[in-house]
C-alpha cells in the first residue's frame, strides 16, 4: 500500500502516549489526562479559539514527557516542588522536532514558570506562550486531588490553595476562570469518574493532520529519542535496530516505501518502554522475577500505543511482535510461526543482533563469532527465522557497518541532547 500522505488523528496519536506514560507507577494515576482535561476546560472558559484549546489540551497531555526516571515523575506529584526545569526542557527538546508540535514544545518548556505578578510574561526578553501559564495552573491543580476521597468534598481546599497563589504563581485571570469551574460539579465528576477521555476525544477527536512519509519518519525518530534517551544504556538501541532491520528488509525485497515503514516500526518497537522505569532499564545486575515481569510488558504497550493509528496498522504489527518467536515461546501474544509476519521476523533478528553486538556501559559488544553463535542457536531452536539469520551472516560486514554508523550518529544526538539540558531552565 503506497501512502504519499498519512492522515493522523491527533487525539489517537496523543492519548495512547499519555496513558502509557502514566502507567509507569500506580501513584501517577491519570495525571497526564487530568492536566489535559483541565487545560481544555480552562481554555474553553477563557473563550480561546478552537486551535488554541486543542494545543492547550495536547500540551497538558504531554507536559511531563521529558521526565524519564520514576523519581522525577513522583516529584511531579508534589504541589510544592523543587526545580522542575530539567524535565520541562527535555520535553521541549524532544517535541520541537515534529513540526505540528513546535508551538506545543514552547508551551511545555515554560509550564513550571511562575507568573510573579507579570514578570513571568517574558523570559530573556521573549514572550512566554499563554498556554504555558494555563498548563501550569492545570498541572498544579491536578496534583491537589486525592484519589481515594470524594472529589466534591475537596473543592473548597483546592479553591483556597489556588486562590492564595493568584498573582504570585498563577495568572489572576486564569485563577478566576478556575474558580468559576469549581462551581461546576460535572467537571470534577468527570475527573474522579474517569470520563475525561470521552470529553477530550469529543473536543479533539475530529482534528487530523496529514504527514508525508519523511515527516512521519521524523516523528518516529522523536519518539525513538523519548524511548532511548531515558537511559545512556539504551541511548542508541532503536537507531541500531532501524539500520539493521532496514538493511535486512531491503535484502529480502521490500520496496523503498516498505523499507521506510519498517524504519518507522524499528524506531517505535520499544515505545512501550515508556511504561518501564529507568531504574529497571539501567539495572546492570540480572533482573528479579518481578522486574522482568515489568520489562516484558513493553511489547504489549507498544501495540496499545500504535494500534489506534489506523494508517500504521502494519507498523504496529511489526513493532509489537518483535519479542515473539517462531516456536510460540515469545511474548506478549505468543504468536507462532504460521501467524508471524515477515516484518516481525526481521524485527526480531534485528533487535537480537543489535543487542548482542552493540556496546553498553557495562559490557562490550560480542564479536562476529560470538554473535553468530547465539543467532544460530536461536535459529536452531526455531526462535528466530533461520533464513534471515543466514542472510544476515552472508552480509554481516555491511549490516554491522550500517548499525555502527547509525549508532555513532545517535550518540552525537544523545550528547547534543544532554548538552542542551544543561541550558538555563525556565522555571523562575
């Protein structure tokens, strides 16, 4: 199927991301959805035009996308927080790479900026997006909720906490809008009952964007960075899998566009690791059984994130089945040889090969003989496709070089990302 343009429903793109992000720990609950919902309601109350309401809701949904570790994410839930500049800046750097999210990235950058009686209107002489201050108010309001108490009984305390910070922390006009919302029971019942997503979908669900294949590759690389930059241990992994997998896909006869689709799938194959704490991803010792069960969930969440995007059904199957094995021993769906598509088989070989041969901070990559020994053993057990392992062996040098070059470039991008994070945070 040739796709010159890929129509993407914005909420179908954003909703699975924020829900997966919130899955990292039960304590996080549905924080991202709450902030998205409150941002949307505040923008409506302020009579912002439709496009600004949509951007406020999306910024609210993605505002904490740059918080990589569990410790960072739990700190987010404290009303009086320490400096929040790092995760806001990380979110900005990550989101700005996708053109439809350029303005949203600016909003995310400043979403912890205090109003300070108007001094927060500008930073370094440049105007701060109004959406930043709106998301800040929605974010700080959302963390005041206590999940196990009746929501309407909490409204007086929330009202008082926000009102006393009007002017110092928050834009007074936005606080006034929130105080008016405090009198509308249905808004808070939406939050407590989990009905927020229906309202967000109704407001945002008709909005679509058309991306071409190259732009969507760019978007997939954005998401790849969100996955891989969680840890220096994995900072180049998906880029390596993409290079190896695209080489194999071309060798088996995939068309140019199919190879691009495969590249997208490879960049996104570990997207579900957004739900895995960095503390587990970075562990150098053998994972405990409990930690391994958490790690195994990532392939399922990759499927849940990508499946709603209709134009990417093929990508979703290749990505989410990368841990399946021909003998049915893989996870999460236990798909066997008869039902495992070629793209998923290629992804599995590319993933294993990259993991074996790439250097990690705690160990060197395997030699050719060592890596081929593991691959041949897995092929003999019908875990990996023997014909693909044989193809990789025949073209081993070229495929290894493609992986190395891609990962050298990824290292440069990671180092640039870390350097940019050292910039002055916009939080005060």
